C-alpha cells in the first residue's frame, strides 16, 4: 500500500472514531452553536455599521450646511 494511502487510512480511522464518540457529537454541537452565534453577530454589526455610517454622514452634512 503506498504511503499516501496508509496516511489516508489512518486519518480515516481517526475521523471515524471521532465521529462515533459522544465527545465528538458534543464538540460538533458546540461548534455549530458558535458558528451560528458568529453569523448572527456579524450580521448585527454589519447592520449597526451601516446605521452608524448613515448617522455620521447626516451629522457631517448638517455641519457642512451650517458652516456654509
């Protein structure tokens, strides 16, 4: 068996053992929760940045108008 196939077979055994264990399931659940929270946080901050940009643009326009 070529060396690459041996490495692949060993890796496959490790993945199978990890996926069958309860700790692997718990790890995957926590990983999914963290991923969903990360996506929600990024979406929130993306919206907040757009809102803040609009507020500062409005303030800048009012200052420019008042200074003219």
